[in-house]
């Protein structure tokens, strides 16, 4: 398994994040050295995904892409497994409230954003994981996550998805604020009391709320110890980013 799992982990943690950087490097090189056709195609694609593409409510959902073997290898590396405690009606509507956020919501991406552990088959639902809208401005990467059924975390998108029976959305309720409290050792600090929008959307869509908890999410990566000098310095920078941009860059190293 190691020979298969290592490429899958590398793909997720290096190729996906570096995709936008590689795109702009390639984009610049082709614009500089390429011919007229290459320039026209690149400019047209950039205009399309930056300004024209509005199909962001799950229309490109692909069970085939969700079932890629690379996702199963990724799940086996950690390992990640799915435990269900109740049967869900595949004709109903649901909102899955996921905790904790962890550093990068790895469990949500692997277990819900793909079918690595059989989420679609186990629930019988067409589930859409919500993420930041800025992720859909990343060229090429956006095409992949759209086919995984991932959608922007906005009330308009959630309402559009939940208009259809048998659909569900999964929301990492604590968001970036909860990510700042991702520390290992079995410690979980959740951000929930001020997060009520997902409840309002469930009532509006007549959807059922399903709690989801990822044991071990906070233990995937090592973060600065709470109260340490490094943690205090980084926390100030992260919280400033959170106020300004609505998200913060995670600081972590290694895996457990």
C-alpha cells in the first residue's frame, strides 16, 4: 500500500495547493512564448472561470470522479473510516454539520467530499461539501472540486442544492475560527454557539440536521502548543487575517 498511498497524499497536499501557482506560471509562459491560438484559449478560459461560469451548485457532480482510486489510497494512509449510527431517507434533504474543522478539514474532504469510504453508497444521498468561494477562482483545481460535488458555502448555493430531494449539504460549522483551535491530544474546542445560519437554512428547506464528528481530525497535524510564544505570535497574525479576509493561513507541520 505504501507505494500507492504516498502518491495519493502528495497529490492532495502538494499538487492541489500548488495547482494555482503552476497554472499562473504556465499561463505567463504561454502568454509570453506561445502563439496567438494559445493566448486566445488561455484568455478565454480565464475570462470564463473568473467572470462567466455560474454553474456552481452541483451540476457537474460526478460519481466517477468521487470514486477515483487515489481517494481510497488517501483514506487508507491515515486511515479514515466512516461509522454511521442511523439510517437516512435517501429521498429527504439533509444538512450535515461537521466538527471539528481541524487544520484543513481533511476528514470532511476525504469522507464526504469523495467516496473514498463509501459515503454516497452508505447514505444514498447526493451530498455537496461546502467550501470557501475563493477556491472556485483557482484554475483547473476548480474543475476537479466541482466534479466532486463541492460547492461554495453561501446561502444562495445551499438553497439551490436543497431544492432537490435526495440532496444534502455538508458544512464545517466552526469554519476558520475553529481551525485556530485545532490542537491535538484529544482536545476539541468547537465554535458553535454563534453559528446559527445552517439551522436557519435547514428550517427554510425543511431539511434534517445530522451531526458529524471526526475523531482524530485535530491530531492529523502538529500545531504550536497552546500558550507557547510561537502560538501567541502566530495566533495574532492568524486572527488579523481572519478579520480581514474571512479565513486564516494554517501553521502546522508533520503528520501523526
